[in-house]
C-alpha cells in the first residue's frame, strides 16, 4: 500500500539533478517561535534546493492528530521537529514518504515549511493560512480541488 503512495506523490526535485551530500542530521532543526508567535521549526544549517534535509522518525500509526504528519495512506507519525513545521502556500520543503527535501535554498535560521494539502488526506485541526487567508481544512486537501478551482 505504501508503494502506491510513493507512486502518486513522489516526483524528482525541480531543476537539474544534483549530486549533493545527504545531511539528514538529527540536529538540523531547532524549534523557536516564528513571526506569528507560533512554535515553529527553523533550520540550524543551510540547505540547497533538492537536498535531503531530514528523515522523519517515529512509529507509524493509523491515528491522525493535530501533531501528526501523514506519510502514506492511513499512516501518520509524530516527530518532534515535524510537529512544529507549519503550513505555507510557498513552502521551502516537501515530503516524500518520510523524507523532507529542500525545494529552494534554505538559510540557517529560516523557518522551514510544508504545504500540507498535497500529502494530508484530512486536516485534524483546520486553520487559516497566514499568507493567503485561505482556510486549510480537509476539503482543501481533496484531490483535484486546485484544478476545479482554477476552472471556475
């Protein structure tokens, strides 16, 4: 079942393939308040676009919660760094299974963010996006929603 998830969501990083060192260090992040006063995950080191930043740790569970991240259909896990990675409509990370990949250069001290909509099949605690004002809820995660919205 997990291989179907990867077939649907895995895609190569944008731009030409790079031969980058794999950091994937357990000390690559720190959690501090962001500009909105929320707990947020920040990079402790710089990362290049396409670089493997971190592999999520923890045991998968069928239970979705506000702190979990969906790594496959019916598979959620709570990771101490990932639980504080906030949503952005212009993220600097993407998730491929358990692996976080830099979508663009990330400087030391930058808040790292994900777009929750491509990988979460439902949102346990809906919220309003600080950048767009859009409500991010389970409906916003429905496949094809962006295409339907663009056609209207």
